[in-house]
C-alpha cells in the first residue's frame, strides 16, 4: 500500500512522492505503529532523494577529513581543532541518520527492513 506524500516540489519524480507502507512493519519502541504520522514523516524524509544525497556528501567529507588528518601533526594546532569539530558534526549527522532509520524501520525483529536484520 502506498501513502501519498504531498511534495512542495512540482517537478519531483513520482517515486519520491510515495511511501511504501509494506516496508514499514511492526511497532517501534512498542509505541509507534505502522500508520503513526511521525513514523510516516520519518519514512518520507529517509526515502527522499535530497536526504540520501546529503548523507553521501557527508560520507565524502568524512572520508576527506580522515585522509587529511595524520599522526605526524603536532598536537594542539588549529588544523586538528577544525578537523575535530568537523568530526563532531559528522558523528551527529550519522547518529541522526541511524536514529531516523531505527525510528522508521525498527531496531531488530521488526521485519525485513529492520536496522539490524
């Protein structure tokens, strides 16, 4: 069953305007059912093209961040402090992505799309 997602983008593709309710199974945290509006909104965000592109961009930035940092750098220099703050931001973003997917599909045992299958 597909649920209509009302996109503000009139040129958006048809696939991004629907959430497949068959992908969402069970309850999350024993509270949020399959048709919960918050869970459906999380599913729309998780399935959106922009969100997935943002996550891919953050993965690329994180990779460059890892490549730039070397063990030969002197401790306490500005470069290391900047890289550390970028790393904090990446950790926060990836934690948000993980939490969104757990909220949408469940952590474990909530069907074929659970975060841990």
